[in-house]
C-alpha cells in the first residue's frame, strides 16, 4: 500500500524478529532511518551490513513507536510481545493501525482509556473489525443491536470431532481462504482466532458481550456485519485480501484507490452461513468465558493459548489438547502464583500493565508445567 502511494506515505522505521532477507529488501526500497531486529543474532548480522541503523532490544522497539516524526504505527507483532510497544505508540498519540489482536485481548480496557487520554486512534487491520468499523461510519452507537463477526470455519469445519486427535501440523496450517502466519493459522483452525476477535470487538466498539455474535461464512466474502435496532443489517463485502483492510486503516477517513482485483459477485455468487459448533471448537467458548469473567482472565487465556499453539507446532501435544491446556490454565494458574493474585473485577482492582505482565508470565509457566506433566 505504501509502495503504491508514495506521495502519501513514507517509511521511517521498521521492525522484525528474524526475517532478515525481507528486511534487506525493505531497507533497499524504502530507506528507513532505523530498523529494530528483536532477535540479537539476526540484529548482529544486519548491523555488519548497515551499521548503527540496525538496533535491537525492547527499548529500541518502544522508542521507534513513540518517535515524534512518526504519525502511524502499524502494530503487527505476533502475540503478547506486541503489548508494550503498542502502549508506547498510544501514549504518544499516534494512529495505531492494529493487526495484533492479542494486545487488545489482554489490555483492551487500558489501551482504549489511554487512547482517549492521549488523542490516539486505534484503527483495526483485522478484516472483520475493519468491516465493522466501515459499517458503523455515520451511525449512532445507540442504534446498534448487535455486530456479527464472520468466520470461515477453518480447515476442520466439516471434519468429524472424533478425528481431531489425529490432525497433523500440515493439516492445521492449510487455510482455504487466507495465507497467514503459523500462529494465527492454528488459531483459525481451532476458532480461537474468532474468540480473540470477540474480546477485541468488545473494546474497539465499546459493546457488551451480548451484542457480539459469530457466524460461520465459509466463502469469506462478507467480512462482518452490523444489525441495527430497526432490523436493518449492513455487511461489508470484498475479496479475501488483507490489502483492503490495511489500506483502509492507513488512509482513513479517505478511501484510497485500489489496484488489485476487486470482488466479482458473478464469480462468487453463493453465500452460506452456519452456527459455530461450540462443542467441536471449545476454544471459542473458552474465549467468551474469559471475557465474561473479565479482569485478568483474558490475559490468562491468551498466555495459555500461545503456549499450547507453540507446543502443538513442536509436536509436543495434539490439536485437541490445545483447549485442555487453556481451560486448566484459566481454572488453576492464579492459585499457583507466588503472590496473591486477584483475577476478577469483583476481587478489586486487577488491571494495570505490570500486573498483566506478571499474570502472563505465571500463566505461561503453569501451561508449560501442565503440558510436561500431562506427557509424563
């Protein structure tokens, strides 16, 4: 999108973990002033080629997100690791084009409050939340009856639940409609991705859980919908192409001209909808439970899911073990803390950034221990 709109956007800073071949290409094309590589060995390799332009470490990442000459931060780090730099961008009053749903899951209440305090914008890059945002332009919040997040159903929508124990990594990484990173692809297969999006939508659009529904839409043509109090439903449609959502977040409120293939309704003339199967995909249920409990439970749930997905991708657990790890961690992690840990809002104040980081660490430790004990 930046390549096609050089008069509107320039790249001041980029970050990556280990994808140094891609970084080399981006440096050559976009000439950023600073590049942060979070993996120290990879940073050292690039520093030999590009000198002091290459930085590493969490502090460097936080600094580029709060630079005065940067207006838009695209927050696209995977998982909980993106929380602190995203918070720094919000504190600095930036537009945060957010692709990292986990940060809103664990700290949505804090992030949205900080955005109001600092005049920052949080614009979603998720195709579903981008669709909701587009449907709500010009509408009164009081007129919203509910929002409807669509889900493709993943690669196992029609697979028999009893066979989930034999699902391979290769099976789970095959998505019919989207090409994504490994972690989010597994989350899509388990429907945890949709569970995370429920919590994300709660904070992005200031809605109660009762007003957020999920439907399975295998074609991924309708990216999401909003139903209003008069019974009218708005749907945002488009080809399953993330460039549309990215472009909308960068250019908002302007719509930038697209130069890629648009949706052809004559070629895509069938739209189907189904109820999600909560028994078959318990991760979706667990995410809603975490949001209902509130407080630190979404952070516990998210940490356990990240550990479980990593363990599955390392062939240490089966696909259908993922929700077991999450549920056990949600029910037991707090009691294994070395210090008293109130996790629900009714237990008193629960949400500040350092407590979230603490409960994330405790939950990861519990999930890892649970996996190890389960294997033995």
